[in-house]
């Protein structure tokens, strides 16, 4: 999140929303992130999502680490540095998200919306995540958040990246049950991967 801010090529959709909120509430960027995390958790109730240690850690830590990143990394003017910074932010966010969701200790508040909707059979990871990103992007834009090429790339890439990475990084407990329930076509990437290795597909 901090790298996306410093790249100045457009914030990720959730941060467009967070930034838009900072224009109407007298709170820091990181504090708004934490506050929104708590509010988003309320949306878990109808989805029957259960928070875990990872959920609480995400809600408490991510806002403050974003503030720390912005404090440590100064603004950058060179486009040749800003573009790789943006790409690193997008790919790094997808990789980190797949790691902590796949750990099975509870998804972050925003990712819980995705896993909850996927578990309810709404659609695959790629389409559910893309839909969420575009929705919060629209809300953030209306509030005056910064939108750019990085915003568009993030919104279009984060879902497909997670779709590919998450099945490969999900920890399977000794009981044989997956720590994250993924259904139907959202696990097609994993099924093809296992088939290519000569293994039987995982039953869901």
C-alpha cells in the first residue's frame, strides 16, 4: 500500500476509498485503513465468516505499517523508479495475500469478503475479487480518491493473481481438510496443476 502511494501512478482501489475518506474525516491514512477494517468485519456476519488470529493481526498491523512505510520511503520523482515500484506493489500484495490467507489463520477483513463470497458459491476468486475492487474503486473515486494507471492495473490483476497463487500456497492440515474452502472453478488452476503432476484432484 505504501509503495503504491509513493509510485504516484494511482492507488489500489481500497486505498482510493481510504484516501477519499481522509478528505471527509480528520484521521491519518493508516488510521482510516484500520477503521475501515473493523467496519468491513461487520459484513462477514451474513457470510458466516469466522475471524482468526490472522484477521485481527491484519486489521491491527496493516494500517500502522503503511504509515511507517510512508515515513521511511520519501517521495520519488523518477518515472523509471515509480513504475517498478508500482509493479512490485501489485505483485507483492498478491503474493503476501496468498501467503496469509493460505496459512489458514483467518483472512484479512477485506480478503474475508472475497473468501466468504467464494465459499457461498457466488463465483470464482478472480471474478469475486475483481468485482469487489471495482466497487470500492467507484466509491473512492466519488469521494475524491486518486485514480491512475496503477489503480486500473491493480483492479484487473489482483483477482487473477490470487486465483493462481492462492491454491498453490494454501496449507493443508494433517486431517486432509484445506484451511481455506475454495469451490468449483475457483480451484481450476490447482486442479490442472495437480493433474499435470499425475496426482488425483482434491475433492471439495
